[in-house]
C-alpha cells in the first residue's frame, strides 16, 4: 500500500506535463509561467524532503504515510478550486509536501522490514510507484481527450483519501517500528547524517541523473516535434517511454546492486549510458520514431539507477536512520527535476544539452571518487592490529 501511495505521488508529479496545455489555456499562462508552475512542485518537494525523512524516523512509516496522503488530497482539492496563477502554485506546493512524506514512509518501511534485502524491495517499490508515472503519460493523454482534467483530479483525490484510510486501518505487524522502540535518539543522531559528506555526494549524483531525465522530457516537448518530425501523438509516446524505462530500470538496478559488491561500478555504467544518450541526441539528426523511443527508454532505464544510488550513498548509516539519509540524497531528485523543468523553457534547445552533459560527467567523477574513498576506508578497517 505504501508503494501505491508512492505511485499516486509520482502520478501527481508527472501528470502536469499532460494537463499543462489545458491549464495554460484556461488560465492564459505564458510558457514561462507554465514552466514555473511545473517547477514549483519540485521546489516544494525539495523543501519538504528532509523534514519528511526526520519525521518518518521519529513517528514511523504509517502515520507519516497517512498524513502525507491527506495533505496531497488537500492540495488536489486546491488545484480543482484554483482561480488564479498564485492559487495554482499554492495547490501544487501543498501536493508536493504530501508526496514527499509518502516517499519517505515507503523508504523507511523497506529499510526496516527487509534489512537483508532492502535493495530489491526498494527497486520493486520504485517499479510499482513508477506505474503512476506511466499512467500520467499516454493513458492520461488519451483519457483527457474525452473527459475534463477536473474529473481526473476529482478521482485522484478520492482515491488518495481511500488509500489513506486503508493504510490507517490496515493490519499491524508484530514489530511496531516507532520512535519509542527502535530509534529513541533520532533527533540527536541526525547530526551524524548532516555532518557526513556521503549524503551530499549522493544528492549531486541523483540530481544530475534526474535532471537529465526531466530535461529529456522538456527536450521532447520543445524540439523533437520540429527537429525530428514527431507528431503530437508521438510526443506523448516518447514521454511514456521515459517512465516505463525508469520503472524497469529501478527494479533492475535495485536487484542487481544487491547481488554484487561493485555497486559503484554499476552506477558508473548507468551514468555513462545516460551521457551516451545525450551524445546521440546531440550528434544525430532526423531520427526515426523507433530510434527515438529506444533512446528515451534507455534514458529512463539509466535514470532508474536512483534505486542503486540510494543503496550506495545511504549504506554507511544504520537502518534506523536511513529514512533521514535517503531524504537528504533524494533532495537531489527535486533539485534536478526543478532545474531540468526550468531550463527546458528558458534555454535554447541547441545549448540545453551541454549543462546536462557536464552534470552527467560530474556525477561520474563523484561516483569514481566515492568508490576510491570507500575502498581506502575498507582497507584501513581490515588492517590487522599488531600486538606488542
């Protein structure tokens, strides 16, 4: 059920790309205002990310998930009754707050209930969650051709409230994971996370990969239709390829990363694939629909390595603090998504490629450095102590 809550959160995050033309027409928004409205969700998500992780570590996954769903439902209602651009910004920001809490709750539950196999579980949950992002692509676009987006948002609001009720009334496990049992010193131990460079390195890496992911979505909307002759329907098909690849990639990297000790090498491979996709789009021209679909799927698949990034950069913290650690790492997702959304409407299509190429290369360098630092740390631990 927590994965379903995350699916609703991703639907809310991605659905605006499909309804943006309708909202812009209704409120007479300029392209810049539309880009700001899209990025408002990610900036609010970013501000809520760390507090959500800390709250989840203190009170537990269930209360945080229920509260997050109810807050997201309130944001959806605000979106329905919004009468101005400022109200739209507020509604998306409130929704983002609830979505951030759902993500933190899902991650904490996976880390505590599946201590030995948290990687595959995180990958599976991210796979299930990204079904919401897939539904926000082509299926939603087809649905909007026959019904109003108001009806869609009403249905999502109702489903969110029902899911909150089910999680609240759902069965309890024998072990109650709350602040009083496994994590009585969360607020004091949080200093251990804030002072460590590993979370911030992970934030930069996941921010670069997520920025590439969302910039590809923006690149599809602004350029592919003209430069590559893609139809309006083909644009939605390409946007659907991204979350499909991301969903499968999240599960793949989560499972494979758990079975090998060379997690940094796998992560480097994913980032190289992401950079290679940018190079293909930069060098080649007049690509066919099938080749573009393959490239967009591969971008999503490589960006799905976020499940592996969470494993790599939160592995140095004990299980009870992983929700807080993952929340700091996940801030990079919001930063990358917001920057990618804003640049896609402000930067010329011929130059938007370069900052994200550099971001991907920076992520690769950070990954290599962290791998080397981790090996050096392990070698120091394994050195035998000489007895006098």
